[in-house]
C-alpha cells in the first residue's frame, strides 16, 4: 500500500492510516481518547455521575492502559436515558437518529452529528474497500433500511467509495434475484443467512448465481461460521467477507476482514479502542485470550461511548496480516455472552451448533434451536432441514448422525428433529436461531 491519497468523490482514501506503525497508532488513540473522556464527562450527565462514583476524572488518563479504571457502559444505560439522554451535543445538532427494535424493552436510541455521518461514510467506504469493492462497482444492498443501521450505513459507504448502489433492502427475494441478474451487481451486502436464502431461491428458479458478475459478499449483523463462508463461496461464486459493527458504537464499519486474508476483522483503531475482558469479573485479558469485546469510541460527537460492553465473545490478534494492515484484528465472533445457552451444565453458543451442522451430508444449512423446560432442567431440540434429494426414509439416520456429532464436538446431549425442505423458517434479515419455549404455557 502506498501513502498516496486517492480522492474518490468526497472520500479521501489514505492507505497509510491502515498501515500506520503501532506506536504511532497508539499515540493517536491516546490523544483522541483524552478528548472523548473529556467530551463525555463535560456533556453527558450519565458519564459525569459514573466517573465521579468510580473516583476518576478525564485527566487521570495518562496511558491507554489507564482506561481500565473507568466504568463500563452497557445497553441498559442507553435504555434508561431514552430517548436522547446520552447525547453529548444539543439535539438540534443531531442530524439523524437510529434505534434498535426494542423487543426486550425500550429501544436504544443513537444519534449522529453531520461530522459523525461523514466519519461513518468514510469508515464504511474503508470497510468495503478492504472487502474488495472498488469505485464503479454495482453494490446490491440487501441490508434492511430504516431505524436499523445496516442499510443506510452500507449505502452511504458505497456511495462514498464511488460505487453504484442498488438500495434493495431485505425481503422480496424473487425480485432480489432478478435485479442481481439484470443490473449485474458485483457486490452483495446482506446478512449471511439471507444471502443463503437468496442462493436457495435462485437455485429453485434455475438461476446459477455463479454465472453472474457477482464476486464479493459483504456479510455481517449476525455470527456465522467458516463452514457457512465456504457454503456461501460455493453457492454464490463469490468471496464472502465478514464485517462487524453495532449501532451503539457506530453501526457497520467498526471492523472488517480484508479480502486478501479473510482471517480476522481489522478493527479501525484510529476511531475505536478495543479491549478484551473477562465477562464474569470485568478484568482485562491479554492480547490473544478469549473474552468479551469492549469498545470505546474515539471520534464520535453526538454519542460518545466509554468502555461499551458488546457482549460479543472473541479475541484480539496483533499478528501481522498478509494485507499489510497494522490495525488489530478481531477474530471471528463465536457468540454473545447473553446468547449463551446452558444445557445440562454445558455452555452452548448457536454458532457452535452451526459449525457442526453446515456441510453435513443430507442436510441444508438452515436450523433452529428450540429450548424447553423439562422438570427442573432445560432441554434442547435441534431442528435441521433435509436437502431435497434426501428420502424421508433416511431422516432417522440423519438425526442420529447429527445428535452424535453435536455430542462429540460440543459435549451436549440434545434431541434432533429433521424437517422437510422449506420447513425451517427463512431469514429476511437477521436470522432467528433460537426459539425459547421455556416460558410458554
């Protein structure tokens, strides 16, 4: 990568920011972190109260490691401040708001100044470029538009990169396929589960997506396995690349795999500080150890976040990458601490089950985990779907094989129910992998 600045539309692509020496990157982070702590303390009552309770002030931060003395922020803090109580600028300076669905309580509301929107577009342009998108590409955007950050985040980033955007949003899968073919898209943006749904419907309609100009899949918003990646690569004829983000921090554009290596997501450290902590004790864990990802924003104006607990379980790596980028890599997220299931004393993440199921002969890559209460214990039923060429007479054998694989690889005993083709619900956005029936009835 050269140090040349490429001006593409309004986006200034500066490769040297992605290959900055670690010591120079750390110095930039420290400068920006000091600004963030002061900005949050001076302008958000919640942070001022929490810092005071913890006995710390912004000026107490002298090194990056000193961040460990500052309190965490959690999703419930945003809910308690609903709707605009966490904003660090006057509401009149907020040019856009997004919000979560609020299915488990009040929605979490996030806001952006004009500068925040520009930063977001730049980081999504950087993300798409890392994934292999290039100016002039046609980007088919099947992320949901609206209060969800995925659709507009990818849209603005693709435009900033100089791409042609097809703002399709989710759903209407048959039309998605027609437009992918007729418009000749080069890049597909979607959740991985919905991309798989697109591939399946295309195959039923006799269209081979591998014959289209499509070459890159930019997939995020849900955990997915390397086996799922191989499935998407094969069925769509693409290179499937993982991206990472969450609305409380920015939206998509927080981290991205590079198309060269596809071996961990480069976290954009000039805008975010990443930590790994023990999810039980909150104590920091060293580079390379698995734990919960914690993120502090470094440049956000409207909604600065200090030590936000993402609940995502992963690890960080600072080993050199084949692409030459120096930003720390977030290794593939294995699940969320609040999604972890405890089945008869065994910790299970849905993504672990997926890694066992995808690629097994006779079953399609669609599944759901059904939780029930049996007496004082929780039970798990794994619903899988047979491929169209699998006779129903073979379902019992498949169920036994899946049950054995899950017991061997994960260590949990479960029931397995094999469904006919099409019976497992399909995703139009984020996949629903767990059905919890323990409180029903």
